[in-house]
C-alpha cells in the first residue's frame, strides 16, 4: 500500500493544533466539494481531504499516525508499518463504508470494527457543548451517556451512566477531553477503554471565538465615534474601559490584548465598532441634529460622487 501524508494533504504542520486542522479541513472541503468544484480532480481531492481529517481530528488515530513517522518503502516497494506499531491503539468506525471506503492505507491501519470480548474495551467518543464562559473560567459538568451492559443471561441492553467532567480553563473548540477508563467495558469483563469528549462552543449572543481570540460587535454613539474617549465594553471577565480614538469609523477594529481565552499566550479580544444613531423622539434631539446639519460640513457620499 502507499503511504499517505495527511499533514501535506491538509497543508498544515505536524504540530498543528486541533483548531488549525479543523479550519484547514473546512477550507479544502469547500474548495473541492463536488457540488461546487466541477474539475476532474475535485472528487478525488475531496475524498483525500476527508480521509486526512478523519485521522488527524481523532486523538488516538493522530497519535498512532504520528508514531508511524515517515518511513521509507518496504522490501517490495510498498509501505509497511513498523513491527508492533498497533500496540496500545484501538479504533472503532470512522469514514465511509463499502465502495466509498478510503484508501488502502486508511482501511488497513485505521479502521477496526466491533467490540472485543474480554481484554481491553473500546474507546468511546462524544461531543461536549460549552459556553465560552466555561472555557474562560473552567467548569464542571455532569454528562449522562447510554452505554451497553451485559446481563447475567448474556443479553446486552443500554444503561444510562452519569459522568462528572472537569473542564480545564482555556480549552478551545475542537480540542478533546480524555477521561481514562470511562469508555466502553468489554463484554465478558476486562479493562474499559477511554472516553474522548470533543469540545464545541454554543452560539453566544455577544462573542465569536476563533482559537483563543474572541470577536464582538461594539455599538458606539455617533459622538463617541467622532470625539473619541473611553467606552465600557463587556469581556467574559467583566466590563472594561476601551479607548475609542477620535474620528473612529464604523467597522474599525480595536484590540484588547490578552483578554481572550486563557493560554500561553492568552488570546485577544477584537471589538468591531458599529456606529448606532439614536432615534429622534424629542424636540431637543431634533434641534441638536438640525444644528449639526447646518454647522458641520459633512457629505458621507462625497467619495462615491454623491
């Protein structure tokens, strides 16, 4: 079989963080999706990108793949994994089946089916949706999972199981929390596998996360944008005073360094200014705007010939 360089396929470095892997996959999946790209090679590239992501998004598969290194060809010209490479890894499912299966490289090395009887149990995967504030401060969550249990007569049924999860401060979307021994227990007894929780962020009314950086739209009054000064803005750690420069533009982006999600280094917060006009509901407000119209020479359409 032929060795596949999954990092090269996604155009990322071997030490790429989960967020970088996810962004590279999304970008290339959109580029080569057969519904969008009609070129002859798009379908094959789309399949390669999905195969690479299937391995690199999964912590066990990625660890096993990295352990392969980049060995030279085998004795007969094809690739063969090093002896004993499989030890310590267990995969379940993943990727398409049958005619749409991935390459021989993936099918031979990274797909295992079924739950073993005795020995070590299979790892289990689930998603954990958090609020951005949970990632900012750390949190504790109790999950309920449905897992198969073997009865005394040998029949198997599903049973609810509650697990307490400690969310580390500064965790990012796309990262995994590993809970050793909390995966599936093998039928007939043995050592349970591990549970891997992939973190995602719930939609937030204020912030958008990209890696450790947070983004938000910050409304400002016309006089705050024109005159500049301090305005109060929210952060996950509470309100802070942000300096708006004089003559600020709508759409201008201001940075609060180190106020994003915790890490080494911490992320930043980027506030995009949105100038919001007040409703003119009083005679005094109308008088002020009429005075500005008379005394402030300003044509916002001058740049487009208006």
